[in-house]
């Protein structure tokens, strides 16, 4: 009975977000879970992590996990992010993230705004140029 935990604080109870859930290049049959117009092209686990960390959510990255329907064993398609959306008492951690769908749609919305995306670099680099300078995001394109 050690594994069956109902405590939302436990890592086991965090929801899983696989990059495939928000990948606009995937079909629903291949595992996408949000509408294509909301989805983002080939998101990486690192990008999901960056967005959720910035949103102040409690997360856990599992790099060696694969989505069962992901046939591509490439490193850039590997990994999943676990997210805590409920507190120990069952209440929602953050109002805007009351369901996994909220989290997925938010992540897909934010990834295109990441520095690694806006600079149009070679894509899949795992965000080596993080840490420094969080000032860039203030200029909004109209």
C-alpha cells in the first residue's frame, strides 16, 4: 500500500505533461491533447520545464520517460514534466491552473515567447543560455 498515495504533495500524484501533448506536429491519435491552433511546434521537455518554473509551479522533470506513442527515440522527444496542481489539502495551487488542460494550454502559449524560440536558434538546445538576463521578455510585439 506504500505506492497508493492520495496526497497531492507526493511526486506520484503530480500530473504528467509530455511534450507530445502540446505538439502541433502530432495528431490526436499520436497523443496531442490540445487543439492544433493552441499547440506549439515540437516543444521540448526543457521548454516545458522553463515555462512552468517561471510560472512558479512545483515541478519534477523525468528525462528518461517516453510517451508510449512517441516512436522517435531521439533525445529531443524524450522526457516528461510532472506538475503539482493541488496542495496537500486538495485545494488548487494556482487559480489559473485548475486542470491539466489549463497547464497544457498555458505552456503551449508561453513556449513561443521563450528566448530560445524568439532568437530562432537551432531549436532543441536544452536552454544553456538560461539564468542570465530575464529582462528581454518585457517588450511586447503588437
